[in-house]
């Protein structure tokens, strides 16, 4: 695991080192671009307040992402068994992804207020489609021979789906989860930025208004770390759901 992450860690360290040296060599003002050491110091000094906002963001992103997975799975099953509904609804799902977050977030706040609901709904709307699309694509990857074998044994359509189609969609589903995970915290921060009482989005807005670039970057860095943690959790689920020694060696 460490060997696979080592190139990325080395590259990240190199970028941070160049950033740090460039800020010192060019004598850049911290108001414009603080060095990584300044961002780390700001994060440490303000850790209690930032952590409080990060917990609020984590709760919204986690709840929205979890509900999105459930809704996407139920919808994918319904559309699998109802091809006509799939042909009717898929264009609408595609159109829903063309609405920019910068326009959607204020509307959610306007319609549902400043509570938890609008932020969770925004996360669901943003992360739902990639998971749904990956599941439907995975179902179509089922080997026809498996389906023919089960049908020849008298299996019902639900049994064929459960025994053949659902396992065949595992890899595609995990790919969709990884894509959606990168959007979960972005959508949450956009919703908070549009209107919230607590969260990294509102913290970034307050830091910007106070001309604290170091706090803005500290919040952004923490958001990136939370996203990486979510991706790491999905990777653990991937490893745990693998079957057979050969798959474990390939991972």
C-alpha cells in the first residue's frame, strides 16, 4: 500500500517544497500567497474552530453521500426491470447534471431554508447520477453465458439479477463511488457557501472577507484531506469485497 502511494507522496512533497521556496525567494505577501508553513501554522492555531466547521461539513457530506448510494441503487434496480422507464428518465437525469452548482445551491437555500435539508439534497443531486450510471453500465457487463445458464436452470429474472448482474456490476459501482466521492465535499461546501451557519464553506467565506488567505487555504487543504479519507474508505470496501486470492494479489 505504501509503495503504491509513495510516488504521489514524493510529488506532493516536491510541490510543497517548491511552493515554500518560491514564496521566500519572491518575498510574496501572505495576503496574496502564504507559504505551506504559514498555512500549516494557521491550521494548527485555529484548529478548534476549523474542526468545528469541518465536523458540520463532514456530517452533511456523509449523510448526503450515504443517501445518494441508497437512492442510486434502488433506482438502478427499478430501471433495470423497467426498460421503458429507463428510456424515459435517463435524459432527465442527464439534464439535471447540466445545471451549475453556483446556480443550484442558492435555489436550494431559497426553497428549503438554511437547515440540513438543502445541503443534503444538493449532495444527493450531485453524487447520485455517477453512481446510477455506473450501476446500470455494470449490469450490462454481465456475461451472457451466466444469464443463459441461470435461465436454463429455471431461475427467475430477480434471481438472474441477484446472482449474475449485481456481482458483475461491482467494479463499475466502485468506480462510480470514487467519482461521486470527489464531488460530495465540493457540493457541501458550495451549499454552505450559499448560506449556512456552520461548515467549511461558511468558514472559507468568513476568512476571505477578512483577507486571511492562509485560513482559506487551510480549510481547502482540510477539505481535500476529508475527500482523500472518503476515497480511502471506499478502497477499504473494495478490498474487503474482493473474492479469491487472485483478486487480492491484483489489488
